[in-house]
């Protein structure tokens, strides 16, 4: 970690330590994309947390596990965001030619944040890459590329992704159903990797019309874990029901 990144990380930890009573709102950590020199994330993510009543806190990419432990201990909940492909070595597979860009530094950082958050039983929301992260950390595997490995080609839409484009069926006995209040819904999509073998202690709660895992949650009621493959942060301006997913995280973290 270079000096500037270390200063930013320490400043974030100091901010969390001195913020008085969280200003009456829970602190929600948001994983960032980046490397040893830079960290950042799109505004839709932190705006969604703020709109849901939480205080968004950007978590820098770092390999400093002591700092990660400190940051996770200070926040009340955590959201893992979208981004690059995962290196299949993380789940015991060789790369296929269709694999996209991977970011080993971010993989290491996100894995440490996820393991620490699970250990500390923090409420967790995973989005797209964040869903895939939680699945791998809990022993699952991924399709490296849906089109070449399954023939499914409808999961990477053109444009901004702010409009829904494919159907999804939701388990009535699930967190997501309680939030959305619908048995089926149309969602957006921006991925070519997806859950293959489900991780331990998880259950699928939503699937796309062509059978891709679109949501899962923990089977342990003490573990507040919800993950979705689509992007509710992009959909919420078109339909207010999607802010409910972020309200769930803020409520569980409060």
C-alpha cells in the first residue's frame, strides 16, 4: 500500500471512530473497486444507501487485514458492489478463454472484508459481483461465462441498465419477497458470470426466467445475508420498490 492510500484508509478509520453516535443513523460500508493506488465506486450505490436512511462509508481496497478488521468493527452493515470478473482459481477452476478482466488486488481485499463481516455477523447485502463474492467465500462456484458454458445469452443488456429487461420469480418465503411483495418482477442485468454451485448455508430465493440464480439468502436466521445478481441501485429511480432492498440493509444494521 502506498503512502497516499494508507493516509486515506487511516482517515476513514478515524472518521468512523469519532463520528458522534453515527448521527442517529447506521454506518453502511460500501466495497470499492480499485488497486493499491486508487479506490472508488459509482454514485448510484452510495446514493441508494443515503436514500434508505443510512450513512454510506466507502471501504478502500487494501490488503491490510488489521485495517479491514478495524473498519468492519466500526460499521453497522456492509454492501458488496459490482465490478470485474473473479479469478476462477478462487474456486478451484482453470480459466476459460471467455473469462473477462480480473482484479486480483480487489479479490483479496473483498474476500478479507467478506470473511470479517461474516465473522462479526454484520448485516450484508451483495449486488452482482457482491453476490458472486459471498457465494465463493462460502464455498460455492461460478459459471465463468454464461453464454459459452450454458448457452444463456440474455444477461448482459445494452445501455445504462436503468431499465428492466428480463423476468425473475421470487420465493414467497424469502427476505426478497417480503421487501418486494411480488411473486415475479422484471429486473435489469449486467453480468456474464453467475452462481453455479451454491455456497454452504445459503438458499436460492429468486431465479430468472431461464434459470439463473438471481438472489439468495442465509439459511441461518442470525446471519443477515441477502444477495442479488441484478442491480437495484440502478432501478430505484424508475420504481421505488427497489429502495426497499437498501432499507432492509439499513434497518438490519440499525
